[in-house]
C-alpha cells in the first residue's frame, strides 16, 4: 500500500532535466542508446516526451526507458499521459495548463508520484503548487523550435516564479551550452533541454559539459 504523502522533488533532481525526442535517433545511434549516453553524462531527471505515440506504444517504450533510467538511479516521468505512466511504472507525469490537474494525476498514480506542471505566470505556478505539483517547468527561456505552441517569457518572470514557490523550478525552452549562463540570477534549480543534448553526435560528452555549466550558475 502506498504511503499517503505527496512526492516532493529534491532540488538536485532538477539540475539537468532531459526531454526526449526520438527524431534525433539514427540506425547507428538508436533512441535507447542516446538516452543511456545522456544518463552516463549526468542527466538527473528524464522526461519521455513522444507526441506521436499512442498510450500503449508509449507505455511499452516507457518500460524499456524506465529500466535504463533505473540503472542510473534517475527518475523518469512521462509527458501528459498519466495512463501510459501507470502502465509502465513511470515515476510520474509532466502536464501542461490544458491537461489534467496534479490532483487528477495523483488519483491515477498515487501520492508518491512526481507531478510536474508547466507554468508561465506566478498565478499558474501557485495554483499548481496548491494542487499538489512536485515541481514547476517554466519558459520558454529563449526562442525554441522544439515546441511550437509556446512563447518566450522574461527572465524577470522566471525569477519571480522561483521566488514565489516552495517547490523546485526548472527553466525550459531554447536552452543550450552557449546561452545557459544568461539564466544566472533567476534562482532556478536547473534546466530542461532537448536538442542541447539529443541533437549532439557525442551526447555523453556534451551532457557533461552542459551539466558543469549549469552547476556554475545555480545558487547554493
């Protein structure tokens, strides 16, 4: 029987949050190989985000990815699909403003689940926190082509969101090795990236480089 508590993310889990994109995979560098390379490089949390997969397929892929993450002690969450997360034993789900609430997710996955919520305003972030979110993802921090239905918010807004919450905050959107230092002083607990990791030829090395730079901007 699951313990009756809300899962609280450790802030260090947010440091380098990788969001998958299987379109970067090749015959010689498969999706699962890329994920393992990112984990070897130091990813601290992985989100399985594959919009073209139906629930059953996503759950099957999720089982394999969860096993890889388990070898590195890294939590895996699934984007949007709480049912797929339940079927594959994922550690949680990340939802947007138009998806189910954290409370609804917990009814499916239990109170120990990691529940991340996208928020672009203080009001959205506080509402999510009050509904039981484990962490907030906010952005876009920079222009991004990975997610087309988003827009850039100011770094002042990111800082204000961080300062208003008790739960961890991760910045997302267009973040890479070259621009991540511009987020210093926003009080984020980490960054979430897609192409900054998965588009690289040497994912493990690039992940290590990015993580070192992220560590340098995070306030202790």
